[in-house]
C-alpha cells in the first residue's frame, strides 16, 4: 500500500507475475481489500491463485520508519513481514517506504546467523550488462568487516540470480593503490585481499570505473552508495534537460532530439533498474525485495520474479553456508 | 611539469593569461627551462614579464605523493610551493599530480591558523550556473568539525571569487531529515545548524539535489566527494557511448546525433570545469589551484585568473578572519 501509485501498480504487476509464473509462484496481496479489488478481475485472480490478506493501515513515504513500525502494526509492510516470519509467505516485494521495509524486515525476520549488517543491492548499467552495487542505503556507518560481508553477499547474489560464477569483486575507493582511501576502506581492502582466491577480489575501483563493468560486484558503505545512486539519476536528468533547453531554441536541434528519442528512452531505462524490478535486502532471514516507489507494473512483475528466484535458489541459506564455511576456516570476521 | 601534456599546455595557458591579465599578473614558469622554451616566443614572453625558474625534476601522475615529495626536492611542484613560502610568488597553479600538490602545499606552506584540514573545492554545473562542492579528495576521513570548516571556507570562496553574498550551504546526506545519515553527518548538521544565521545553512541535500543548484555550496567528506565527481564524469561518458552505439546501427540516429553535436559539446564542457580552470586547495597558507591533468590552455588561463583573484581578494586572510571571529564568539570548533 506504500508505493506512489499503490495499490494499482502493485496489483497489475502481481497479476502479470501470476500469469507468467503461475507454475512456481503463488501471490498474496497484502493491503486494503476494497482498494485492491478495484484494480483486477477477481475471477481471473482466483484462477491464478491470487489471495488477498486484508490490512487496515499503510506507512507513507514521508513517515519515520522506526516510529511507524511501532505504531502501525497493521500496516501492509509490517503485516507482510510478519506473514513471512510465520511461514505464510516466502518472500516480500514492496514499492513502499524503503526505511520501513528495512526496519520491519530487520526487527521481524532478523538477520541470517553470522551476518552483521544486511545491505541493499542495486544493479547499475554497464556496456555489457550490469554491475551489482551494495550497500546503497541500509547502513550509513560501516566497519571493514561489514564491507567484507557485503562482498560475500554480493558474490552469492550474482551467482544465484544472474549465474555469474566467481564474480569479480571491487571495493569502491578514491584510488587504485591498496593504501588509498578512508581507514575503513584500507582495512576492508586487506580483509578482501586475504579472502582470495575464494573471493575473487580485483582490488579498488574508482567512481569512474563503476559503470565500466570492470567488476561484477562493487562494495561500498550505504552512505556513499546512496549518494552516488541518487546523483547518477540526476546526471541523466540533467543530460535530458540540457537537450530540451537546446531544443527550444533551435529547429535543427529539435529535429536531432526527435531522431534520438529511442536512444534517450533506452538510456533512461538502463538507469531505472526496472528490468530487474527491485533491490534485494541481502542478509535478512528471508527474502525481501525493495522496488522504487515509482515502479511500473513491469518492474513489480520483475521484482516478483527476482524474489521467486531468491527463494528457489535459497539465497539466505547460501549466504549462511558461505559465512559458516569461512568461520570454520577461521578467517577473521569480527 | 606534471600535467598530461606538460609543459606545452601550461606554457600556452600562461602566455594567454599574461596577455589578458598583464596589468595584474606576473607569471613565473617553474620547470625545465629547455623544454619550456620550445613552446613560446621568448621575446614576447619577456615583454609580458614572463620569467622561468629552472628545475630539473618532475613528479609523474603515478608517483606516491609523500614519497616523491621527500625524494624530489627539485621537482617543479615542490619548488613552486617553496617559492610561494619564500614570498617569491603569491600563488601556485598546477595540472600535475594532485596528491603531490596537496602534500607539498601542506608540508611547505602549512595551514591557515585555525584551519584543521584544507579541502579541494570544485564547481559542478547547475541549470543556472554552478555549485561549489568540497571536499573532493584531500581528506578521506572527516570529523564533523572538518565538514563545518569546509562550509565556512566554501562560503568565503563563493563570496570572494563568485560574488555570492550569503551563500546557501547544504550538507550532502542520504535524507533531508536532520536525524539522517552517518554519525559524522548528523553531528556536522548540528554544528552548521547552530552557526545560523551567520552561516546560511539550508540543511541536508541529497545526491539528486547537487546538480539542481538548491545550494551554492555542498559540503561532504573527501571520500564521498571524490567518488561522486569521478562517477559523474563516467555517467556523461556513458551517455555519449550509448548515443554512439545507437549511431552505428541507424541512419536516422546518425543524423540526430549530428544535429545534436552542439548540445553534447555544451554538456561535456559543463562537466569539465574548464571554464573555471581549476580547483582551489582552500585552507592552506597561500593560494594553490589544482587543474585537471588533461586541462586545455584555456583551462590553465582561467585557473591563473582564479589564482590571481584569490590573491587579490586575500582569500586566506578572509578564512582566517572568519575562524578567528567565530572563536572569539566561542562557538564550538574542536
């Protein structure tokens, strides 16, 4: 109920997912039953096995996550996480308040044993595909070991969802040399370096390298990740705006812009991650995929697909196994 | 001697500056005399008052700053900083190794009394002009009071060089609320908030706001600043590349790209700061302007202009006065 066009877009995306993935996915729509019902054909929904779990409250985009979690125990996000905890559902997809999804997942589902901090992973476009960037906002302050665990979780996400064996891991930093950067970055570098060859750590990557695709997974603290992600969106916006402002003045440029429309459309779509639908919160004891508040139904459908794959490939178990194995090999983790 | 096309571009820029600013500026070229002389007409140079200070060494882009500073005491960067310390010159402009310029300036010129950490300030484009962003790389780890001082130095730079009275100061953060972000950001917010109305602090700005121009000065730690600056360059590069890859396939897109060339040219120039020529290292006891290694002669000329304005408007004195005044009013600074 928390997305910008909720629940319409969510319902449309869920129906599309149910049609496409009906063999493997059962959808439960968690929210206001009356409002949900306005947006789809119940008969078809029943045939597709879509159920509704009625809730009375919603958390808006503006509300404080911690406060609304305590106060709104019947909010759709809170109820959906509880349903997952109780085993009623296997995964949660939400286009609502990111902070509320993170808080509710953390406090209700808890963390995978061994994981110190869950992290949000997004996909950024590269010339040949995409790079996984994490954390982009769950943790403002990170210790080296947190960054190290992000690398491990990113590696498993790359492998289980995108089939990338032995993902190349890069540490976002301000220079390539191992002595560069903040104290946290220098120590995280060492942890990742020591974890080779098990972790395919390729070293520091600079801001300019993220979009080049030199790494399959780029690790950073949630402060830096969040800032650059939002900054990137605005750079693309600025490009568009510069073109538009030229367009107003000049016929030739107007024609040029018209001809280039398909290129700009492609460009915009490469940066809005809709293809992949959402950003998983890796490290919680369950599956939680966060979609952009302004997601399309197409994005929601894809987020449901990613959530289903995460359940099928047992991502949380894989993360736990990896950390257990490392602890057994007594590599530094604390 | 350290720029990508040194000393040719530097000499051409210096000659252009001497022609344009001959009333107010005397140029001293610090570097290998033989190589410098190949790139300009000595007769005209003499008329313009250009002098050469011969040095035998240079620090390359790849060299470690601290190491090369100790080992290469006759490197052009090191000698130029020493000449400033000795009062032979008033300001330094370099397109060489940024780390070496920062190290040499810090160790030779020292900091302005009261300044805890000098910071590098760049200009990023906005719809109506530009925003000053600092620090972009001099300090990977920052305390709240460092960020606070960056705000003060940014305010003075905006006022003395760009004539912006009462510059709007924003703190780069991951949300607008005062409780958002890293511990350092939360505390820096409080320091800046308490400094109002003397400091025109408008609160947190997010990554997406930097290019909108909502603030005249955006403050962040040097790690985040460096990462987003380099990331921004690569986003523009990616836009170009996406257009080019479309161009190869389609005649209509080829025509569109041709017609839009002036727009793309404008776009690229908005992001490479050449208009302003360089980034001052604010807070050192002197004037030090760092230009991009791949600067054009036009950029070098403009960097010299900024350096001259910084001397004429006595930026370092203004920073000192501001910090003194604050200490006298016993606002928290340590």
